[in-house]
């Protein structure tokens, strides 16, 4: 029987083989009863600390267990038990001192441990290990997209298998739900939109086996919102079609208990039509959404629908209905604690301005607290200038570079609408008036006056005719002749 101590070269060789073979780490995890899967590095750190205790002494019985990680069966048979135990101490000491400095794929170690735990029917240990891998990989997604995709695919596959094997076990069903939710959270935290799109696709492909309608819907709506952000309307339409089909019967009725989900789909769809400035299609979906009553949706969903409805009404010139929708949207967003409440309050004041109403939007308790918000102060000043018919003051406010309100495309669009209405009022006493005179009165350039008039003519089939520096009012001229 061999009795020689292990050499330095042999320690290096056997340690390197062990470190590179992540499957062998499962035995280490099992031996030390590793259950706190916070992160792969935390797990390895805990294991290395426990290895320090082992390196003080290993008895022959322990040696026989550990030896399989570093020696073949033939080698174990010919090495003295005491020498083998001492050799293992030397190997573990080297691993503990050198491993923290190595470039090691800790995730891969955890991955194989999770696979083996599943094989041993330790479902909770397996899923928790996978969850740890996905969460940690998600935080480094920009650099590790492919690895994270692999992890998510494996996790979903394992979860599907666990669900099949534990179908009647409610505890494990809860575990599966929790783990898949964790994956979704990890994906949602990824900064790279393209990476998130790819991950949601992978997740949805793997969810087919799990037959989890709720998670499928949740993931698909997240995917739809990403397509909406990217303005990829072709892909968005395909996803919205699937989402609607999951909520409606073949005859178009809402599936029982899916009213809230359908409202969430409508909320995405109205945002799409708002961005496309497609008021006709928006009106249809908006009306459908308002008909759904038997549900208690999240205020963010109803707030979104009402905000888009308000924009539609404002564009259509129905200022009173716009005011109502924006007020409801403001209250919903306020209840949800959403920053969109300030935007809706801006639109509310704009609607109030365009009607020249004497109603003070800040008389209500809900809005009063936001009166001194910077953007709101600007809008209130604009409203006063518009109501008093002072274009110069209106122009000064609009052109103040410190006012960030005009970074909002919709607010800028409605302020343009207000300018057009002021211009219309200025032209009303005349049958013909020069562009130069209007420019001076409005405190804007001739080019800007021409642009506003051109848009009015194109949008409204206006009675105005612009010709050689003059604006002629057609119907009025005809009446005078």
C-alpha cells in the first residue's frame, strides 16, 4: 500500500481538476448542509470558511468520503488511510487559500448543485439554487446575457418538471409560483431593453409547459409594454391580439373573472393609439374599457385609460369631457402614488384654459396640494395670459428657457392649439390682415404665424387663405360682395 505524502505538483493538479469540475461541488454543499442561497459568492465563501474547520483533521472514515472527489477508486485502494486523510487536508488547505483568487464560474457550481438536488427530490433546494443564479445573473445582464438566457431556460424547465412531479402538493405549487415571479423580477431589473425583450421571449417559450395562465399573462403584458416603449407596433399588435384572446370568449364577451386583465390590455392599446394620434380607433377602445364595470382594477390602469381619453377629447375639441377625464386620471394616479399625477394636472389646467372656464381646478382638496409644483405654476400663468388675451405675456412664458413643461410633447401640442385660438380671435375682426401685423400682435415671427395658419387650414378646412403676405377670410369676403 502506498505511503508517500502528496507532492506540491500533485496538490496543484488535483485541486485544479476539482475547481474546474463544478459537479463535484454538490458533495461539498451536501456535506456542509448549505441552504442559504443568497448568492453564489456568498455560498462559496461560507463553504470555504467551513473547509477551514475540516483542514484541522480528517479521520479515515471522512477521508474515504472526500477522497472520491480527488482520487480514482484504484488510487484510493492503494493509499494508506491515514496518508490519504493527510493528503486531503493538504488539498483542502490549498483550495481554501487559492480559490478566492481564481476566476471561477460560481454560477455553474450552483447550477450543477441545483440539478443534483432536483435529482435527489430536494425540490425546494433545487429551485432556491436556481433562483439565486437568475437573480445574480440578472444584476450583471449587460455582460452576461447569453448566460442568463441559459439559466432562465434551465430554471423554467426544472420548474415545469417539479410542477408535474408535485402536482398535488400545494406547498410546491407555491414554491414554483414564487420562483417564476423571482425570474420575472430579475428580468424587469435589466437595463438593456433588447436583452429584456429576448429574456421575456425565452421565458414565454418555457412557460408553455407550465400551463400557468396568470404568469403567461403577466409576462406577455410586460413584453407588450416593451414593444410599446420601442414603438414596434407590428409586434405589439400581435401580442395584444393574444392577450385579448385570453380574456374574451369567441363571441366577444369578457371571460369570467378576467375583466381586470382585459382592462390592462385596453390600457396598453389606448396608449398605442394615443401615440399614433389615431382618435377614431382610440374612441372605440376607450368606450369598450369604460363598459367594464364588474372589476376592481389597479388605479394605474384606470388612470392610464382616463388620461388617454382626456388627450383624445382635448384633441377633438371636447374640452369639458377632457377636463373630467383628466381629473379622474389625476385622482387615480394620486391614489397609486404615481408621478403621472402632475402631468395629468397640467393637462387638466390646459383643458380648463382652452374653455376659458371660471372654474378653479385647485378648489378641490385633491388638487390643492399640488398648486405650487413648478410645472403647474407655469401652466397657471399661461392660463391667466390666455384668458386675459395678452399674447406678449403668453409668448414670454412659452419662450422662457427655464420652463421644462414644453419638453412634454402633448403639452406643447396643446399650447400650440391655444396659440391658434388666440390667432383666430385676433383675425376675427378683419376680412384681410397682413401676416406682419399678426406677427407683431402675437409676438412671434411671420414664419411661425404662417405655420400656425397652415396647420389650421390643413386640419380644419379653414376659411383662411394665405396669399402674398396677407390672410384673407374667404366667407366674410364673399358675404360683403
